[in-house]
C-alpha cells in the first residue's frame, strides 16, 4: 500500500512543478525594466550619425554630438546650454556605442500589446511594450498612464517610420515620466509642427523635428542626420521614487524612543550629596592651632646678646664712693642672680669687704690687691644691668 501511495504522489508533484515553470515567465515579465542608457549617451540631448543641422533659435539643454560624421551647423543661432558640441571625438564615439546597445535592448523586449495599424492618437496606454510591425502614426493626443508608479516603463517598438501630425501631443499622467518612455524606430522619425513630444527617440536612421516642435527627451539617431528648426529640447530628469517616503516612517519610531533615553539626567541628582561631604573634611584646619606652641623656642635667642655687653667695663671710672655704704647686703644677693644668665661670677673668689669712709673716691687704677671689693661690686652691678636689659628684651618679645 505504501508503494502505491508513493507512486500516486510523484505524478502530483511533477504536475505542480510543470505549472510553476509555466507561470514563472509571466511573473517576471509583468513589470518592465527601463532601457539602459549608458552614462555617456545619457548626457546627450541630440546625437547623430552623419550630421546635425539647425535652423532658427533652437535651444538645447545637454550635449550635442555626431559620430562618425563631422558636421554640426546652425549654432548659433541655436543655443546649447549645459553641454557643448562633440564632433567625432571620443565622447561622441562612446555615446554612439552605448546608443547601439540601448537600441538593441528596446527592440528585443517581449511584446505585451500589438498596435499595428492603429493610430496612437486617442489611446491611453499603461506600462508595457507596444509593437508596430511597420509604421506608426500619431494624430491628436496619446496618453501614457503610469497608474501612480513613477517607475512605470513604456516601450513602443516601430518597424519602420514614426510620424506625428501638427500639434500632436504625448501626454503623461499619474506619475508617468518621460525618462522611462522609449520610442524604438526601425528607420526614421518625423515630428510635426508645434507638436509636444515626450520620451527618448532611438532611431536607426534619422530624426526630423519640424518648426516649433518641443521635446522632453532625447533625439538619438544611429546612422543618419538630426534636423532641427526652432525647437526646444531638454533631457528629462530621472523620476523620484515614491518608495523613499515610506522609509521615513522609521524616524517616527526613533524619535519616540530617544526622549525616553533622556530620563538618565535624573541620575545627576547625586552630585547634590557630594558637596555636603567635602565641608566636613575642612574641619582639619582646627588642628593648625598647634603652631601657637612654637614661640616657646624663642628663649634660646637672648643668650646670644650677653657676650657683646662685656666691653662696657670702661664705664667704671665714673663710680663714686657714695655707693659703698651698703657693702654687707650686696654680697648676699649676688649668688642668687649670677647662676641664671652669666655663670662667670661664680668662678670668682669670695670678696672681702672693707669699710670705706664716705666721701672718699675709689682708686680705680690701683692694683687688684688693694681694691678688689670695689672691682667685684662693679662687675656684679654690670652683670645685673646686663641681666635686666636681657630680661626686658625677653619680656618685650613675648608681649
């Protein structure tokens, strides 16, 4: 039973595969791709194989060239803006090579609708490939409807000639762009007086634009001439795709998310706590009061002044005898004062005090054996003066 089921499934799978392969071509050809114009030929508004001839004040926006021919005439009075003339130079040769490629591309597209024998005037065509086995005629207005798709492509394949009547119009609606309209002409194209024509003419032989015809597109002839007469010709701009506006929906999501991220600044409240901590550390300057103790070291300074006072011993010549009546009291005081600042008096021998009558002068210049008590007393007095002076200085320094 299992083998029978497998045998039944295999034919079913094969039939599905066959249907899929048959429908695949229809899916891939439902939307036409534009004819590829090379970057060089795309910059040319007018290109011919033999000559370019102009009459009247024609205005052309783009390059004008000829190859392999060597003649461009009628400029001025014709005006070329946004480009220049290229006569059989490398740029014109490259443009002709790219034109051949584009012409063959347009001619080789798969036909979606055959219009042989019908006038283009009065028709409304959607995106697709339209075919004329021989010549095509346009009288009145042809409408090309992109149905809202700016990338819609229109290719009209014409076996021989294209002719438009005077004041005929090619009208583009619903985002149709002349940039994506291609007229592949098997021989020559003639655009009638005051016609308004849209699209790129890729002609095998020649193109003739009669008086006051205007073009939004290119006039590109492979082998023959391009003849102009008071025309206006401009290269169409590439269509702006409508897909890009849908991509702008994504920024709306990003804008709503980014404000939520701005909540992070609320974390910056933490710095308010840090200032309160730092002032507590500044209490340490109270420890700097300790330097007030350092003045106690200054008492070491006054002893340095005592040695310099000793030379004042020469003043002793003015001492009178009236000081001597108190000999008994002075010896007792001298032992207590001398040890503090000047140790030298302690080394002297004990003086022997002799009474001296009042009113008598002390012989200062006598020898040490007869006047020793007066000399010692004088030294003790000088020491007391020095000690007092040092004490005053010490007191003043501390005050």
